[in-house]
C-alpha cells in the first residue's frame, strides 16, 4: 500500500492519498497526478500563491518532470507564483511524517487486509482519506514536453549546476508572459536568484488534462478501464502465500494466485537500501531523452 500525505497550513488539515501496488507505482507521475488531484479538489481558486515544502526525493518530486508540472500550473494561470522549497538532507522531518505516525498508531487496533479498510484509522488520526483510482494517474509527459524545455544556462548566460542541487525554486511569469523558473542554492533571501526561461517559444497551446492518457488504464468508449498493474513475480507469490495463511476469504480474492510459476530461489548477497530511490520506483525514465535540452 502506498500513502502520499499533504498538510495544508491554510486549513490546518492533512490529506492522505492511498493506492495499492496493483493500481500504480510511486514515481514522479503518480506524485504529480495526486498533487493535481489535491489542487483540483481542495485548493480554493482564490489562492494565487502556493508554497510547497518537501523532502529531496529525486525520483518523486525533485526532478524536471515535477518542475514542469509546476510551470504548467503557472502557464494555465492556476496560480501566479509557486515556491518549491526542499529541506536540508538529513533534516527533513515534516508534518506529513507526523500524519504517518498517527495513522500507524490508529491502525494498531484495526484488522486491515484490504485497501479500503485504511479509511477508518486515517479518519481516526484526523487526516482526510482519499482512495486514488487508477484513472486518477495521468500521463502528463506529452503535455509538458510540448510546453517546456530543459535549460542549462540562466538568462545571463551563466551555466547552472545540476538542477537537483538547489534548495529553493520559484515559478512565475516574466514581463513577456513566459513561464520562468528561478533557483537558489540555499533558503536565504540575500542570495541572488538564477532565472531560467523554461517555456518553449512555440510551445503547445492546448492543455486539456482530460485528453491525456492514463498509464494504468485503457480507454473503453467514454470511460477508463483499469488494467491491474503487474508487480514483481516474487512479490506476487509473497502476497499470495501471506493471504492463504492469515487473511480472510475476501482478501484472498484480492491477492489472487499468480499466473506464472514460482521463481527459482537464488542465494545472493542482500544489500539494504532506501527503496524510495531505487529504479523500480522511478518511472520518469530518462528526462533528458523525453524533453528538449538547451
């Protein structure tokens, strides 16, 4: 089960968006789609300036794809200015971490076997639960690729460092009405901005989200039909074995028997790592191949 939490200072309210591994990954496209869903459903249209604070996960929210999504929000006049601020690595404990802790505490007294059973502990913990449907995940790349390009130099001709090394990003329109991204190395007002004009001179004007594909669905007339995502075969068998021993008959139907034979066991060295930055969770592909670079 994946859970993405947002906390609004304006409303002093937390929101949890959760989905199963059968319904989607947890890479940049998923995080962008959920952020878009939160903005559409919860952020008042009267809010013109948005400040987003986050950790430094490059596979999810600190990459060109997410930056271009924020630029698209400026391009479509959803907001007039958006700041992205990334906390110092190793010191990124935020209010969403507290949300996760409260949910886990509330879940201790619950027998949770299926995704929808997370609603109760989430509500008990004070967060607003949102079950993410596969059709909520949107393929934003074609839209963003038509509008924006990766810039290597700022407006003064100075080459920028690797884009993920900055701590503060600001998005707005310049005097010519073009979307620009301003960056600072540190979260300090006295440091000068570097400005990058990320909008293409002749970009795609059409920006209707409804026309974009859904990576985990196929279009069936006027609706989207979910195609259950294939997770790793080893994990499928682990979930199936767990269901047979501990879970109810209803849950056993959800964690169905894999269609392929059980994989052969190999004795290999096990190396522990942070699973949030593994290739499996990064479905953004190589952005330098997906987007133009100048």
